[in-house]
C-alpha cells in the first residue's frame, strides 16, 4: 500500500469509526432508552415524511409509530408481556416492522421465522422460543398449521392479509385498538437489557438456533449502521432481503429510519426487476448479500445499469471474484462490506471500499474491539493450543478462526455474548482459557486472515473447509476459481468422504448457464492455472439448480451426505481421473474401483 493510499485509508477509518462511536456510545449511558423510544422520537421528529413504501402499504413516520401502538395494545390484550415470545412468519411488507416494534413496546420478544421452513424445522423454531402466539401471513398459514401438531405446547395462530379458516386476523383486529401514544399505565418498563427479538442462524448445517437479541443490540444495529452508511432524510433504501434476517429486517430498515430516511420494501429479490425498481423509486442505497450481487453481474446489460442514483451499498459476502466487475459495470464505488454474526461480538467494517476485505481495526481502536485470529486444526475442528495450553495467535497472512473477547461489563455491552434460546447451544460458542486462565471468547465459526496492512479477509466457514492430501482447502477459494469459468452460472464446493482415502475429496456441484455446455478439458486447464493440485475438485456434479437458504447462502449439508456415489446420486457425475489426467464420466464400476484401491486419488 502506497503512502497516499495509507493516508486515505486512515482518514476514512478515522471519520467512519468516530461517527459510529458517536452514535453507539451513548446507548449504554441511557439504559432505559430502547428501540421503542427511538421509534417514538423519530415519529415525532419526522412526522409526515414517508417512512416505509411498498406495493401493499405505505406509512409515514407518524403512522408507523401509531401502528406499533396498535400492535402493542393488541399484544397486551392477548396477555403478552415482558419475557413472552410471539413468532412472526410473514413475507416482507411494512407491517412486518410495525408488528415486531409493537410487540417490543408491549414488552414481548418477536421470533422472526424463516418463511422457507416447513414441518419439523418450523416446529423446532417455534418450540425453542416457547412462542405463545404465531402471526402468519395468509399464504404461509397452511404451512404453520401443518407444523403445529408437532408441538407439545401449541401457540395460538393469527393470520395477516386474508381470511384463512376460522383463525382470527390481526390486520383486521388492529383496527379495534387506538394508535395514540401509550399511557403510563399501559407502558411496560424496559431497559436495553430486555430481550427484543429472536433472530435465527441460517441453518446451513443443521436446525436453526435462535439468537437472543436484546434492546441494546437492536439499538446498536440501528444507530451503528445509520453511521456506517451515513444516512440522512434524503436517503431512500431499497430492501429486498428477507426481513426475518438481521440484514433485511433491522440493519437496512432501522439503519435508514433512524436518521429520517425512507425504506422501499419488496417482498423478494428479483435480478430481472432489480435496477428498474431502483430507478423508479429513486433509491440512493441498497443492502446486499454477496450472492445476489453475483446474480446481478450475470444478468444481460440493461439501460438502468447506470441510470440509478445509488451513492452507497452495504452488506456482506461480496466475494473478490466479482467485486471489481460489480463496481465497473454499475458504477458504484462506495461499498460498505462488513463482517458480523447477529449474535456475536465480532464486528468488522470496510470503511474505504478495499476490494475483497471485510474490514480493518485501526491500531487506536484495538483496545475497544478485542478480536484475534487463532490457529485452527481443520481435522479436529478446534483451535490449536500451544505447550502452555493456550491458543496461538496467527501472524499476518495465516488463516485461522476469528474470535472476540467476552467482557461482561455493563459499560461495554458490545463485548458481551447474549447466546441462544437453547443454553446448550450457547456454551458451544464459548472458548475458555484462551490466552489466560478464566478468560472467555466468542467462537465465530469462521476462518479469516489478516494481511500486513491490517485488513481482514473472509476465507470460509468452519466445516466448509476440508482437508485433502494433508492440506487445508477453502471452499470459497475453489468456488471463486470455478465460478469465473465461461458457461458456469453457479457452483457449490464441498468435501466428501471417499472409501479407502483419508480426508475429504473436493467436489463441485455446478449449474450451467441456459444453453451452455461444459468444456471439461478447458475447465481442467483453467483449474490447473488457478489452483494447486490438492485444491482442484476431484468430483463434479452437474445440477439443474442449487439449494439456498432464504438469505442466499448455499446449503451444503445434503450434498455432503449424498457424496459422490453414483448409486445414490442421479445427477451426471465426473471424476478427475488421476491416470488419464482429465475429467471422465463417473459410474458405479469406476466408483467401486476407487473404493477397492484400483484407482488411487
């Protein structure tokens, strides 16, 4: 990095960090000022300015605050108070935000349910928070009905949007409740320590876990991201991410509303309609997940690619292989990539749009944001400890697990770890006796590295990285190499067990562009030029589509279980034959030869 670049970076981090600290620092000093008080404040301050916009409903700031008051009175009438949970299973719309804010105002906590869940995973998500009520969008009510018999304690089902059987309708019933401010007798005393939301992990590797999100964390999300994006009343956010996730439901919405900006809410992401929506609604910001940026750069060029007014985008997962393409095609240079876990205490911000980086902690901020990258054993899935029994920090350039020190100090709430509704799940995320006896650190479950200039780079999820031929293979690195090959729309890389072989062999599930054919010889040569021998996939699996979570994360768990056995996988399979040095069609006979040792990988 040149001296000029370093000075520019230091200035960006100084200005951005001070803005974030200025807005988040006072939260702990006003412990009774919660997110519902912030809602009242912005409702009064911005009044008749437009707050939430959609095709189904639009609210001004005053109407948003009044709608939350109606919900709060409804919740109180149903017996919901402090410590009670209400589950919300509804597609994106402005009322989604009104509902959880209103329940919070009544003292309850809202469990934001993934709208893609069915059956046992859905029942599990309701059970672990002990939901008393489920509010379901009309289109999802039947799905919830089917999951209720799996529960020992069945919550009451309310529907929203249209009649479904004889279930009561919350959108109709709310009209019976006043929207004026709650009286002193109606208000539930709250502090920033009280629980506000349950937000679930994505469930890419198993059943979702419900993270405890208290009012402090929601306030920090709102004010912190308003500072990160430097939002103002002139801004208009485009939000098409699922609102059951922190990005779409809290950061994009409250991070904009907190400073008087407006939020355009769409029910789902559409690559085809994206830029037209952005231009038509005169949006200045949008929140992204990396995979949908990949979808955007893979769409045909259109007249709206540069007709927009976007000044900044914010999100996570924008991988290095598409970063520069995204910037050059759409003319968006201000990218606020960040790294964070909804429930964790490790937060990194990229404040100078450094391509591929998830952020940097300046030297002057290291005492406030205590994070480390420690050496990690891929095979045993545990941090490596030295002869003294303590963990070993990674030097610059070395990949390890990023961890954050847990400090239970009321003056430092950002360093706490609130855990999950399931206490046993909470303990698995705490690493103890890390650098000294008695200390505790939050385990992120992610592998990162830090370069000599102090920038952090995301490498992979622990569990996704696998070991082959004595080497650690990061699936993200392999996926980036494959994804840029002509004709490939998307790929999912993972490691599979192979009979008679140690470790896990690399496998790539590939989806081709419409009408494309895969040139296996050219792909072989491409991979040889991009990846070391041990990292090149041994198996290829051609698929019509890949499975994703609702937040665009690729699901690997079923693919890993299915492995590479042609007897159980009915997609076309290919093996990189070690003798022929090319990809060949894999059938049961060849797979048996691998297991018997006649073909050694």
